[in-house]
C-alpha cells in the first residue's frame, strides 16, 4: 500500500538555515509531495490568500518568529473560512506550558518540539506527513 499522496506542505520558519534540511528530507521520504518554504507568517498569509494557487494539505509553523509569531499567524488563518481547516502544526524550541496552551487556543492541530537532529527530522516528516496527508480525513477547505 502506497502512502505517497501528492500534496503540498508549507514550512514557515524565520531561520532560513532550517529550510534546507526540510527540503532534503522531503525529497528523500516524500518525493511526491511539494514543499514550499516561507520566512515569515506574513509571507505565508500572502501566499495562502493568493487566489488561484493551490492550498497546502499541511502547514508546519514555527512559534517564535519576529513581527508576527506563530500564534498570531495561526489565529489569522483560523479566522479565514477558506483556510481554517488546513491542518497546522506548531513547532518550537520553547518548553513553555503557556506556549502550548496558547497554540491550542489559537487552533493548532498539534504542538511539537522542533527536531534537533537530521534523523529526528526524518522521523518527524515520515510520521507527521503519513498521518496528516495520508491517514487523517480532513474536511475540504472552502474555496
């Protein structure tokens, strides 16, 4: 049984150095998937609101970003009916219980620590994408 449903995943992280390992892992473990990277919540929102461009099946969103943090970005996504149902996972280096609570209050589907090694990143991508893109049934976004 193949779990390679072609879907888009968006990663949002203000650290550009974090994007390259994600791209490498996606090419290795999810070659049928397209990965788009964004350096800010604002850039993500602009892309999501670009009419005619396909929406992602999953958003991996950094919590701690300048200007517009992950919680604010997620709150704005959840306020838009055409975007509100896109599964969004908050990733962070923070261990604050408040960050966990605020993320779920804003509508996060999951909250997780950022993978800190390449092998952790591989496992994270395999498990997360298999579940959110292949197994979970998510209502279609209103377009």
